[in-house]
């Protein structure tokens, strides 16, 4: 539904046409093959958000790199999740290292219209709780919303039993990596 359709229905905005669901029961589910196009359409929004902190630009064709996205759907040891608000897509999570010693939350995204609603925290907790054991979550220090969010998630899951460290990968600035073990509650 687009804004003019919302007007036709007597709604003042798209927000009223597609409100964030008040139902918190299952904000995230494994992404099925038929969800792949939805996650692929959300991916550029995620990459655009990250470009603010990484200074990355799209390639010559206007597309951001998407190797992690494709790996999540195609490679063993990865699981993609779709974050939903009611029946509407609201983000995604990409987990790698499933079946290995530690899982890594390789990507996590909630659309701006659903942020600060509790959907992100609930979705992160749900994804992590589906895979008990050691976890690592990287984020950029300059990404202040992430720097506030991920310690809250870790604390909600394991109290003060988490650590953080800086790690450099490739030629990018170092990320902060939060580590914890949900099996050691």
C-alpha cells in the first residue's frame, strides 16, 4: 500500500496503513527461501545505514556488497532470520557459525520505523536464544546506537557475564566484539 492508497482508505499516513504491531509473541523467524527476495530488498537499507560509520560506497552499479547475505541463504553453518512486525517485514538477522563452537551475529537490522519499539531487543534475544552457547557480536564504535544497544542485549541475556574487545579485520577500523555464553547462565 502506498501513501495515496492510505489516503483513499481514510488514513493520514503510511504509518497508520502499516502500523508497528503491538503483538510481541514472535518478532523473528527463520527466513524461508521464499523470504529471500524480502531480505534482499532490506539489505541495501542495512548497508546504507552502515555506510555512515564505515564510509563505504556502493559499487559502480549502485549496489552494496552482499556476500554475507548470499552466504546466509546458500552456505552451511549460516541461518538467516526475518524480523517481522505482525505480518510485515521489519528487518533481519544473519547468524554464522551455527554448529561451531561460537556463533556470530554477522548482520542485524531493524528498519528505522520500527526502532525504539522493543522489536530489536526482542528479536535479538529470540535469535540468540535459539542457539544456546558462545556468541560474538561485532559492531562499529562510531555506530552509537549499536554501541548502546548490544551491551543492553548482552546484559539482558547473561547479566554482567560478557566481555568486549577491539578486533581489526581487513583495512577497516577495528570493530568492538561483544562475547558471551548463554549456556553459562
